[in-house]
């Protein structure tokens, strides 16, 4: 599985990775997908929002999904007991 592509999906849209990268083993693919997702989540948090409904589909050159990572599985959120959002888009 040396050449893989990291496609970003949000349920409605798909952003294709046209370049891909060479990664030799599955453990490295899992680690790279986690790194990419957390990087995007971090960038979103700096803008004051985090969308956890996205995912990264890692596909091989044949288009077969070799790994899927939901953004919600890339982080652990601990909220205060009894916390309620002030607004949905604050």
C-alpha cells in the first residue's frame, strides 16, 4: 500500500487529495490520518469552531478505502458537568 490518498469528507462535500503520499505500512497510515485530523481540528479551534462531523478516508491507488477516521474519534472532549451551550454558532 505505498501510495495512499487522504480524502476529506463532511457528509455533503468531498475534498480529494490529488497528490497523495508514499506510506509503507498501515500503522503509519493510521498515525498520519490522526495527525492530519488533529491539525485540521486545531486550526478550526483557533477560528472558534470545531466540526466533528468530518472524516478522512485514506484510499489506495485502486480507490479502496484502507483506513477511515472520523474527526469525533480523533479527540476526546471533556465538558463540565451540567454544561449547556450558549448558542449553536457563538
